[in-house]
C-alpha cells in the first residue's frame, strides 16, 4: 500500500529523520514543530491519504477539524463548526492543553485497534511507530491531525453521550445542547444551567483519556456579550467583528487613495524598516484578498458588506496593476 520495500520501511522506523524548529503563536510564545523529512514524510503522506477517506466515512458528526472532503462528501471547517451554536443562550469554549503532545504512541496503537478501524496488532504497531516521534504525535507530520481525530474518537463518543444524557433531562423551555470540535477546540452551547452542569464531567472525561483542559482559554459566553466559535461570531448569524470590517475598509481606502508603495508603507506603519518594493505591494493585495474572502465565507457571497468590499478592492487592484504595467512599459 505504501509502495515501499520491507527493508526501506524498517530503515525508516530505525532512523526516523525529523527537523525541529519553532513558529510564533497568535497568543504569544512559540510552538515547537518536528517536521519529518525524506522517505519518512512521503510514507506518512501516503498513509494519511489512504486513511483519511476511511475516517471521513466513519467520523462522528461533532468533528469539523482535520477532515478532508473527498468527492460527493460534505466539506467541514470553522464555519460548519460554528453554525450549530447560532442563537444559543450560552456558548462554552474549552481548549485542550498541548493536544498533539498529549497523544502517545500507545494511544495511537490502541485507537487503531478499536471500532471502527479494527486494525491488527502488527499493522497498528507499525503505523504508530511510523507516525510518532519521541513517543508522541509530532506537530509537523502529515498524519498527526488525522491520528489525533482517530485517538479522540472515544472521547467524542463519550461527550456525545453526555450531551444526549443532559438533553434527555431538559425541561420544556430549555434549549438543547450541541457539541462540536475543531481540532483541540471544544464547543458546547445551549441552556446556561445545563451547560454549567456539564463542565465538571467534561473535564473528567478528558482526564480519563489523558487530556487536560487549558483553563486560561475556557470561556462561558452568554447572549448579552459577543459569542465566538472558532473565530466566528454566532449570536444571531455567522459574522465577523465590526473592527475587522472597519480595518478592511480602511486598508482598501488606503489602496485607492495612495500610490502602491505609499499604501504599503502606511499599512505597515512607521516601523517598516526595510525598503518597500513591488513584491510587498503584491503581498498586501494577496492579504487583503484573503481577508475579503473570509468575510464572504462567513457572511455569505450575497452579503452586501462582502460585495461592497469586493467591488472596491477590485477597482483599487485594477488601478494598481495597470499602473504597474504602465511603469514597466515606460521603463
């Protein structure tokens, strides 16, 4: 299946090649990455592609992260993860601490042997050894996101059972609880009392399976304040923040009313200490284009705000590109 000889496979297991480096976190600090190299990365990539399709067919409905959609399969992402929590009395966000680091070689092997995967002892051992490093899931491996979902299958099932139990006890006017997960981000929404009652049991279920909650990222959001799920506001309809749209409008206005190089300088601020060139301009255009696409994804492609942003940006971009061509022709 992996198109490799037994000797090559054994050699990769005996001498796995990884390169370590760190990347900055949005919340501050740095994240350690262990990236597989050479044949090891190729084998992990082939294995991930093979196993992903099977996992997608058997995944639990709560899972929206690290799920690759194949032909005729629904697409999952931050938006599908957020939608079940629209218009709820409260939203509870819980984050798992050191998600990949918490998943051991032994857990990978055991998870693969259980339903619905039912892999033999020999094969599950080989996969676990191939896809873990220093006895845990490496952050940079192509198989780690998929295997984290596979290992978490039992936890997802236990949390779904808990939600169903709580919903069976709710009163006539109580809002049913929903549960979704995007990678290490768990979200529960529904009646305030019911969600509050679940918190201790959620922590217990995670602890019993070797996971800890990052208490600094635990948030209980009620209707009188903004409710966020994986970067999307869910109080009424999927939305982005007003500040996000305001900043985007200001950036587009900057592009419309300044020369391209001056627009980049203003966008980067006075701290920009390197010389600005056309590559910076095109980088800025690409960034703005992506941000507008995010607004369209969240609010919808027929949304007035999205269409206005898109129209104004396209006019500014066209002018910049025409000026670029004219400048090249003149030179």
